[in-house]
C-alpha cells in the first residue's frame, strides 16, 4: 500500500491511497484503502492515509477517527494519530500518515516499521523505516 | 495559517531482515516522491493535484505494493484499488478490482470529478476507465518476480502473509522474513495471522 497526504499553502488538505491488497488474497477482496473514512479521509481539519491490516482499519474507521478526535476532543494532530493507533485497533496492526490544515505533519504505527517520508514548508524533512 | 506540509508512505509492516540495500532503495524512492510533491507545492499546485501526482509515481515504481509491484491474489493475478479525497468540500472517489488500469489513483480522481458516484468497482470501473480514455495495460505489467516468489511462499504456508519487501537473496532465506504470524490472537473470531498487513 502507498499513500500521500498534503496541505497546500492555502490550508487545503487532500489524501490519496493505492494498493494491490494482500498477498494470496481471495479474488474480489476489498481492503481499507478504497474505503473513505477507513483507509483514506480528508476534511477541512486534516488529511489521513492508512496502511496495514485492512480488516482492522475498516472496523476501526481509522482515518475518519483522527479527524473526529481532533474535532470533538480538541486533540492536536500527533496526539490524535497516537490516540487512534492506540485505542482503535484492538489487536490489529496498522500505520498512518496525516497532515493538518495549519501545516502540521504526523505519523504513527504499531507494526514493525513503516516506509514513510514527510516535509514541511519551514524546511523540515524526514525519511524513515523503523521507529 | 501554517505553510504547506506533505507526507508519503510505502506501507507498514516491514521485514526486520530487509537487507540494507533494499532499505536504501525504499528511502530513495520516498525522497524522490517527497521532492516531487515539494516542487509541485512550491509551484502552487492545489493539494488534490499533488497527492494524485505523488501516488502515481509510487504506483509506477515496482518497489511498493501498488500499481506495478502489487501483491498477487490466490490466482496469481493483480486486483488493485485506490481512493482520493479533497478536504475542503469532502469530495472523494474510489475504485476497486482493477486489473488493467495503469494508475488506479487517477481513475479514482476521475470517479470523483467525472462521475455522479464516489466508488466504482470491478467491471464497472474498467468500463468507466475505457470511457475516460485512461492508460490501460495487460495484467502482466503489474506482476513482478519478487511477488511471484512471495505468492509461492504464501501458498506453501497456506497463509495470507505480510506484504514484506522480500530480501534480494534467495527465496529460502525469506521464509524467515515473510511474516507468517503464528499467533493465538483472534480477531473477528479468526486467527489474527490471516489479517496480515498490506
């Protein structure tokens, strides 16, 4: 699975996710990536793209929940990502990247590593795999 | 208001034994995609166009599980899916079950912009792709030797395995790497190991 989340200079957020799904999956199986609110979500607050155990991400409506805890619990982006990864996955394994409309970037995962990269206008840039 | 920001991912759940050169390849691809997005943002491209541009690049490179290099079904074929969402008015588009569309994320974008729906799948999505004139290729284009090897492993273990980037070494070494998770954990009443990450 691959994904990208962006907030532009006008504060507009967007997310996109694309995948081949699971190795050896049944034909016709649909995972989280195409499901809006599960693997992909964007609103006026943030944008989120998820990857990992599709069935767990779907059950946890993971991407929408990041926006929901920001909206209803007033959490900042990284706190919202950490909360959802910690509280919404049961024993599932997943990772996600996210941006907020005020130019923050965040990620979180409870798997062994996640291929990710992030950058902000003030010059921050990071590419990583492990914790 | 803050400035622009961007993040990309290439999947979660990495083989702990992934050799250094494969890790370097992954970091180079992530860096290339970040720079592609950054220059688009500096040219004031809107966020929705930037995410599509970057995911297309990731789909075209065979390194990660999407587009070319996608995981294989139990039949050894590729069935791809993608979605895209534009925050300001929460417009969205999604596709599933694609077998010939070179860049699934761009078809998802067309579902959002050019169809009255938000999700098209399988034969309907393929027909829409033909109508829209997007680039179509044979299913074989998406299949890589690495993934044929991974599928063989998965079938031998009769499992849906973690989508680890398998080490460049011989297959016999990656049986330790492929994440066959023997776990007592249950989810939805099934052993959690079948819910391998993508």
